């Protein structure tokens, strides 16, 4: 074993001893883990629309967008995405991770100040690190702490507020309207990661929480992804024409990467089209309420969250792993989420309710959770 491999092996053993080792495990059983909240990925209508994409002349676009990678389908979809989000323009990125990196590193620099919720996604954290901006991490959803920091003088650069709208591991919602008002009061720019809300919230278009709060025009940029409720893969940033022009010229994760293949664009367009139907959205919220009510009746309180992300906090890493393992053995695919994805001591079962679950699936999961966690007394 080389010196490098030995040191990796030692570090891996420590990770294992801390109950933090990860391995890749394909899904089996009823899916309560993926972010396919509306069940589109297995929808026949989704498949049909995707098949149409196979008839396109080019299935891939092996070049960057700034060279020959831009296909008419990119421009067509970007126009629809701007309308969907209530923005002037939109720009597709290969993934949400790259969208956050590309947005934050091109907008913020070392002279700027950014106020970021402590539970923001890793892609936001990494984008902020790379940008070199002066960071102030405020306690989760603490609007008073946010305002106190905004009120401090910041001579020189610009000020940004960045937040997820629907938090991926906690299923709670940022007070976006109040953030928008604070951004205006203190001349800051509001950047919203609407990844998990897209397709789930917003009564007219289902485009997310920026729509639900009616603040689309008050955000400097909104990031959305296709790899969650829209059932596909990829992401986009929505904002003003000027913002999108800036990203095209300055966003390195957009510029120096291969364009999204037209075949994937067909999948993205299919998700967008299906999202116009409010039925699956209403159903997933109703099933999530059913699960929370059943858990509450069994003594498990998940009332701090809403919508299809239902976190059941277990605490210890090993306890969370064991609980997930038992559920998997019962045919319920629930996974443990552990640090660094969540704070130490807050390992959890992150349950994701889908519109294509049956009432029976939900009731079975609720009973299994109550039996398991009540018996282990881990909550
Ligand atoms: C809040 C949030 N933003 C961004 C991303 C990254 O999106 P993608 O998976 O498309 O890279 C994720 C999840 O993966 C996320 O949860």
C-alpha cells in the first residue's frame, strides 16, 4: 500500500468508527428517500414526452454553450423557464451545484458582505467560500439576527442575503417576504435557492416559494433545479436580463463546461409541462399532512416542518443508521442523514413523501416509525 493509500485508509477507519462512513446503495423498496416529490420520474406521460426528444437530430451538444453547445432547444426552454419563474430571463446550468457556484462566484467578491443562513446547502457554502466574500452566517431563520447584521455599517462593497426557500433537510420555510423587505430597507440583494420548492409551491404556476410569496421581482436571482420535484436533472438561474448577460460573460461554472444535451432538455421540458397540473402538487401535500398527523398521534412530533420533507430527528449516527436499516428491511427505503450534511447530534431519518405513494404506503411507514422509535426510545 502506498503512503497515500495508508493515510486514506487510516482516515477512513476513523470515519467508520464515528459512524460516518458512506457507501453507494441503489434503491430498493418504497422510495421515501429521493426528491422525486411529484413522482414524475416514473410517470408514463413523462416517458412519452421524453421519447419525443429522441427524434431530435442531435442528442448531445458536445461543446460549451459559448461555442457550438447552444441548441435552439436551450433558448426555447430558457424562455419558458423565465416565464415559469416570473422573471425576465433564465439560464440553464448542468446542475444545481454548478448554478449556485456559478451565481455566487460571479456576483460576489472579497469586497462584498454576504449574510447566509446556517443551514444553507453545501453548494451555497462552497460558492461563498470560492467567492472570497466576507461571510456572516446567521442562525437558522433568525430574522432579528439577520437585521442586526444588516444594520452594521459596511463601507465599500455590496451586501447580499442568501437563503434556501424550502430547507432540504429540515422541511421548513424561510420568511422570504420579510427577507425581501429587509433587503430593500438595507440596499442588499436577495438570492434565493428555490431548489426543493420548485414544482411544490406557488398556487398559479407551481414554480416555488418565490412565487408563493409573490417576491419574484424582488430577488436578484432565484436558483431552481430539475433534479427534484420536476423529476429530471439540471438547474437554472432566473433573474433580470442584465443578470443573465453577466452570468453568460462571467460565470466560470457556466462557461467552462459542456452544454446540457438536448435529450436532457427534453426531459426538463417534460417536467415543466407536467408541473402545470396542480393535481400531483395537491396530493403530495395532502399525503405529507396524513403522515405528520399519524406520527403526531403516535407521539412523534414533526410539526416544525411542512410539505413533503419530513425530518424525524433521531440524534446519534448509529441510532439513525440502525433505524434506517430496520425500515429498509421492512421494504421502506428511508435513509439516515448524518453530519456533515446535518449538525452533529441531529442525525435523522429524512423522509420524502411522493405524490405516487398510496395512503397505505404512508400508513405503513407511520406505523413502522412509531413502533421502531418508541421501542428504541431514541426520541
Ligand atoms: C438546496 C439545494 N440547492 C442545490 C442543490 C444542488 O442541486 P443539484 O443536485 O442539481 O446539483 C441541492 C441538492 O442537491 C439542494 O438541496
